[in-house]
């Protein structure tokens, strides 16, 4: 799919997460939405070896870090499907 949205629970709170593949430039974006499907942060480019929400400080974001586990330098269209890349959320331990 070029675009998908899923309901998830992070830190005991419900969110929606959206993944969008930009075919023209061969990269993925993700966005996070609250339980009412209102955007918290959208259009975050998914890149390897980088905390994806590092510069997304907002009280609505869950406490933790979004990222991608991979050995790839670039994440292509099928890399999540073939499990060459895995999208993760690492909660902050309190």
C-alpha cells in the first residue's frame, strides 16, 4: 500500500499511525494522530539510523523514540514488507 493507517497503543494511550510511501522520490513518511484521528505530527520522513521524533517536541507525543532498525542506508518501498527494515517505538522507562 502507498498509504495506510493503523490503531496502536503506546504507553497505555491509543493513537493512530499513518505510513505513506512517496513513489516519486522513493521514501516513506509517517504521522501520528490522537485517538480522535486529529494530527499530532505528520510528514516525518523515515530515515535509517536517526531518532525520527527528535525534533518533534509536543506534549501530545508519547514519551519515547520512533525509529527504524535496519542495516540499509536507504529504505525502499518493499523493505518493511521483506523485513529488511523494522519500524519501532522505544518507550522512555520511568
